[in-house]
C-alpha cells in the first residue's frame, strides 16, 4: 500500500504544495485507489494534480465524518467530473463509503453550517453511495471501519453543534477510519478521531483479528486535551509497541511532544509518501 498526504495543516519542508486546516489522503492498494477525506476546499485536488494523480481513474472514496474540513472538497471533485463530461472525457464513478449520518446538516451558535454542504441526492449523481454503520470491505486488505464503539472513559466525549432534527448536542457518532492489514501489522488512517484514537485502534483490532499496530496516520483530536484524556491516550499507545506514529491535522504541538515520549513520532505534511508491505 502507498499513502500520499494531499491535504494537511502543514506541508513537508521544501515541497511546494498548499496546506489548509483540513485532511485528505490518497491510498493505492495494488491496482485500486482510494481517496480518504477531501479537506476543506479544492486544495487536495490542486495538490494531486501537481503530483500527477489522476482522479478520473479513482475507484473509492471514504469519508471519516461530516465536518466541513473533511467534506468541503466534495463539491470541487464533482465539478471536476462535470468538467470532464462537458469535454466528453471518460471517468470512473467512484464508490463512496460513509456513515448514514455523515451528510446531515450540523448547526452551532455563530455558524450556519459545520457539516457537509453537499446532500446525498447530489452526491448520488456522481458516486455510488455505500452508507452504513457497519464495517465495509474496500479491498482484500483495506477496510472501512464504520461506527466506532466507545470502550473507555477518557476520550470521545466532546460535542460539536447539533445535527438537524436532533435535540441533543452532536458527539459525531459517524467518526471513523480505514485500516490496512500489512505484513507488519495494522496501518490505521483516521480523519479527526472524534471517536477517540484508542477506541478506533481497539475496534480495528477487534474487526480484523490482528493485534499488531504498525502505524497510525491522521488527526488525533488532541487540541489542548485535559489531563485525563492525554494520560489515558499515552498509557494506551505506550502498550501498543508502535513501529511509528504520524499524528497531524487536529493534533497540537504539545500533544505531539507528549506522544513522542511513548511512540516513535514522525513528521507529517502535504507531499509525504509512505509505503507498507
């Protein structure tokens, strides 16, 4: 499997790409290609074009959750496909994996919309939708995890606005990740980890039956976390004997420094390429 970071808050030094507060990853598994999250804007598309990545041949899309910094790129991608059609150019119709609540509207005080600006009826014009709470197989070794159960009391507790039609604050139940079974263990790619990075890892191990964790890439949602969450996360990850760790996007510097005391933390940014057997 090959992983290329298309969107992140930072870029790799001396690589002249564009960063933004969002996240998007391009994954190649043999002859299959997956776009995991799409950032906030068309930045992922512009960076991909500079890297000579051809989205007309894209097989799959997986969306971690509904927030705009992960779904905002859907409209530019649809416009890209529409442009190809205007020029009578062929493109694949990607299969899009997501939780049923991913594209529900989310409002909050001071914000008209925190979630996706694109509804499912519009998405269905360009993508084959696979909306399910359950895990879904993408390729033989790549899995979309679906809804993550909470198994600890120190993470996954934050709320963000309110989904339309619901009275309670939104705890982002759709938040999920994809997992690849490599020879050296699981490679987990997560968007923001609203469900809790430790909950995500435990569920990935449960679903795949593989206990070894080779790498975790993505946002850990450690933004000035309280002591209980930080210590719980550190204790858990210390016990996983990780080969390497790639925290980014919604993970602050102090949290990365703390993670580096228990795991081999490596730099992340737009332009980073990783490979796994």
